[in-house]
C-alpha cells in the first residue's frame, strides 16, 4: 500500500524527500520527514531492481532508468514545496539577525503559507488522501525552529515563548516579534485626583506612573494595567491592590525590579511592592478576584448631625439594589445590581462631619450607598436617616483578599 501511494506521488513529477516523507508521517515513526522520504525512495528502487526492465516507461515519469533500476530523478524544484526546504538556511540566518536586537530566552516559529503552496499541497491530498500525512506547515515550523535554535542557542517553547518568529511566504519575509511580558505587584494610591487607567482629561494615571520606568528600561511600545478592581479618581487606596503590568513589543525582558520599584515609590503618589515576573494566567487570576473591601468615608449632613440612635438604624442595611450611578452612566450599562453591605461603624469628627467605616461586597458603590444618588440606590444612608448627605472623602482601607489564593498570600521581589 505504501509503495503504491509513493509511486502515485512520484509519477506526476519530482517530489523532494521532505514532501515525500511527510505523506507517511503517521505510520513511519522515529525519523524526520526527510529521512522517511529518502527511505521510501530507496525502497522503491530496491523493489524495481528485482523486476524485469519495464517496457512501458510512461508509468514511471518520476524516474530515470539506469540499468534495470528506475531511480527518482530531480529535473527541477519539488513540485509541492517548490524548493522551500532548500532555502531554510537563508530564512534561519535572517531570523537570527533580527533576534540579535531582542533579549529573549525562548521562541516560537509560526508561518503563513502562500496561496500557491496551499493549492499544491491540497491538490496532492486530493490525489492520495490525508490518512497518513502531516501538514507542510507543521514541518516547516518545526524544521525552521531547529535551525534557529542552532544559530541562536535558544530554546523553542510553544506554551510561553518570549518571541514569535513568523515566516510569511505570501509576502516573502520573516519577522521576529517580542511577546508581551508581565510584572505582578501590588500598589497603593496615595494621592487623590488620579484615575487608575488612561483618561483623556487627566494628565497622569496610576498606570502611567507605574509603567513609565518599565517602558524606558525595556524599550516597550505599549502597556496595559490589569488590576483587581479600581478605586474612584478622588479616592485613595491605602491597602495593597494586586495588579499585573503588561508591556508589549519590548527589547529587554530582564529588568532591575528593585530599582524600578524604588523609582516608582519616589513619586509619593503611587507606591508598589512585591514586584515579580508574571504571565497571562496571572492576569486572569487578578481580573477574576472579587474581594470585599472596607472603606473610610467622611460625610457631612444637611442640618444637625444624626444621633447614635439614628445611626444604629444603618446596621439594618444588608442587601442593596443599585441602579448604575449617574456619574458612570457614560461608560457602564444602565442596569440594577444587587450588592451587600456587610458592616458599618462610625465616629463623630469636628465641624459636623462623621467618619464611617463600611465593609461591602465587590462592586458596591460606596458613595451612592451613602447619598442615595437621587433614589437610584436603595436603601441608602440618606434614605434611612431622612436627610441629604454629602461625601467629602473616600479611601479604600482594606482589600480582603482570599488568603489561600495561590499567588496572593505572599509575594516576593525578584
């Protein structure tokens, strides 16, 4: 059966050892496709050497006849790959040249096939089927990866490559693109009036303050901050909020994390700790965290301050239904969400102000819990106490992270 398929392949013109062997990749193990193709070609020659000299040569157009042995003859480039595998040395050298400008340890090779190459491979499959074959793309990526590894001394890694090398046969070029890298840490926001991420009307953000020294040191082109929730622009975050900083298209991957941590902390606006190298999986973990948070709220009342007897009524609040606050309607869908207030305590301050300490579930809008937002949050402090309340200050004082969550109990600086 194998010989018959091989004869059928070769009858229509010269096919290189790579492309011949690839058609039997699933049944002849322990060899490269090139070795497999060479073995098949040799086996065919041995088979014909034991038979009488054929009188009808029309069925053996892929062979030349030397004595009684039909020998596969190369009269031009392979009719499947068009000599692609002969040019691998050139592509590997060009890739190695581009990689000299990038700091990396691991890489992945990918490819974009030309339409002509796809057509030639599919035409062959129509003739012989695909029962035993391996796609040319798989062999191309693997064999080019071997050559690049030899030239650079680096290792291929399909799961977490530092660099992706793409051979584009449609455009006849090879590119080396650094994959994003990630830094895990925790931050405190010590100044008010700073949004967490990019906002056109604000000159500075938590993300920009953290990312700036990393971008300079790594030579990156873009950055993103993935954090476990966010605080309001005018609120401080006095506990440590987990985040992962993503840097794209960088030239360096090994950075002086302690030095960069100290530089960020000198701003006195944002403080970071526990910096370490991370990955995309930890981004997902951070984004999926839904911890309770405890807030400090300084509020003022219209009219006389409420008595302790009045304030004790607030402890009856548990389930809170909040329609999307007016202040965020421009960026969030208008819907009602059910959240929980889990505890509240208070103390009187001077000048008629009261300080509340409130613990709530993730996503509870604290300002609106206090003010009522014109009835969009119910129940609210304003509704229970029957008076207008204004929030003067808001701080996140505790983020109740799950202590057994891997990656967040203890962080170390590398």
